[in-house]
């Protein structure tokens, strides 16, 4: 089995995680409408916990697959990249980076900052798992959909979307291979122009001197030297919103997002529930929660 075959087999099996319920965690039914309204605003904060549970369960699931049992096993890497890496008789070893998404929040807030240089032979893919409580805001969390994307394609889409010298620069991490493992850098960063118009015209001439292909992003050392000359000469600021997966215009991610938001649960699409929860009136939300989930308007006896 080669790397791409392993990724294909694992990706097909990962679709079976749809509908998986996490019995180790439950959100109790709200005992009053006031509690329900407050819970609806904070349930998304469970995502970091669910993200870890999803990692554990995904790796356990991969290790149940007969195709891999005789040639190795999947290992969780924390905090290393990727989250799941195969150790065994496949070279180079395939891996999966696992991302959890709470779709009532609409925006996919997960970031993807890893350098293109880490995706040689396209051996690492991204698994995105959308989850919701079984009763929208309470009950057991469930995986409602799964999709797998090429990690290289995401990194390329990100860099192509953001990089626009001299206005915006994407910089690779410096060479840190000589450092200890915990100090090695693997992430790209985005830098936004902060200079004045005169400086910008000067910077544009430098970029133009790089040739017709000079503004096209390259993760090579030679191109990165050019970018670092710009950032050393002119003012830029670090972009703290860089690399959110919802903002990189990756066609497959956008298609998956649209599919999930249109999914019907409890009589409404997820998009409609999101609008009701975060932009609807309190009276409309209260009425709907009472109708759908029999949540009372006054506290019950505790």
C-alpha cells in the first residue's frame, strides 16, 4: 500500500463517523427558558473539548480498520503536526490534521498556518468534522458530517488568497531545524502593509523588479529572502486573523460548508437555526425552543 492509497482508504472509512455520538459528554436539558437562551449563546465554547474527543475517537477508529492492522498503527501527536500519523510500512507515512467545526457559529474559525513545505507528496490531509448537540443546544454531541481535504491544496489556496506584495506578505518560518523539537517553527504568517503612499510606490517598484512572476507566492528560500528584504525596509503589522479556513476561498471547504449549513435538523436548516439563535428575537427563539424541545418558560422544581 502506498501513501495515497492509504489516505484514500482511510478517507472513505472516515465517512462512517457521521452520526457518531460522544457518550462521555452530555449537556443537560435546560430547566427554564432563561437557561436555554443563555446556553444557546455559549454551547459553542465546548468546541475545544470536543476537538480533543474527536481526535481521540478518530484515531481509535482508524486503528480498527483491517486494512492497516497488519502494517502498522495510527498514533496521536500532541502538540506535533499532524494530529494523526501512521507508523508502519508506508513511506512516506500518511497523516491527518483533524479540525472540529460547530456550524451554528457559521464561520469555520479553525486556522491552517502550516507551510506548503510540510506537504511533500501530499501525504497529509485535513479531516473536518462538523458537530452539534443531538437536541441543538443540549444532549450528547454528535458528528453530523465529515469531509477530507488535501492539506497541500489548502496551504496553496491560503497563500494564493492572501499573498499580494507589497500590500500583503506571506512569510515562511525561518529555518529552525537546529533547535530542539519544542522550539522548531512550522507555521507561516501574514503581514499587512502599514506604510505611507510614497513608501508603497517605492515598494511596488521593488516587487516589479522581481519579474512578471514576482508577485506569485513561492515557499522557496530564494523568494522568501526577497520578502524579508521588503519587511525589513518598510512597516508591516502581523495579521492576527491570518489563515482562518473560512476565509481562504478553498472551493471544497466552501462546498462542504454550504452542504452542512443546508442540512435539515429538527425541522430547520442549520443556517436557519443559526439566524434564529444569534439574530432572531428572543420571543421567536423562546417560542421555537418550547415547541421543538418542550423547554419550559419557568424553572421546574430542582
